[in-house]
């Protein structure tokens, strides 16, 4: 998926869009977000750990992290630059 297609998909899904990145060799301990995240890697690489599940992403790869999902983030020697979409988490069902 290219950047234009990804941005259009984010807009259709109600995501706020921004560019972002993480410095080289960065390790972010397990954490959660109170919003849904979708991202497209533009340059570099990042590995996300979801418990014992390890997923590596490079240029052109997309991923998502639903609100409340615990994960760690690790960047490679080149860091990572990405396009990211954030959307408020849906209200819990009653």
C-alpha cells in the first residue's frame, strides 16, 4: 500500500493523521494507548512485541495497535519514520 492509499484509508476510518518517528536503537517498555493506532513505515524499521508475539516492520509495511493493547517498541540502527493514524477508542459496550 502506498502513502496516498494509506492516508485515504485512515481518513475513511476517522483517524487523525500525522508523521512521526523514533530515534535509532530505541527501546520503549511495555505500554498501552487509550486510542487505536495504525501506521505505515516510510523509512527504517521497528519491531513490536505483543507478549511473546514479535512483529518486524520495514518500509511499506503497515500495522495496527488497538487501544489498550500492551506492546513494546524496538527500533533498528536507522530508527524509523512512519505515517501514523490515531483514533479515539470506541466506548465500552453496556
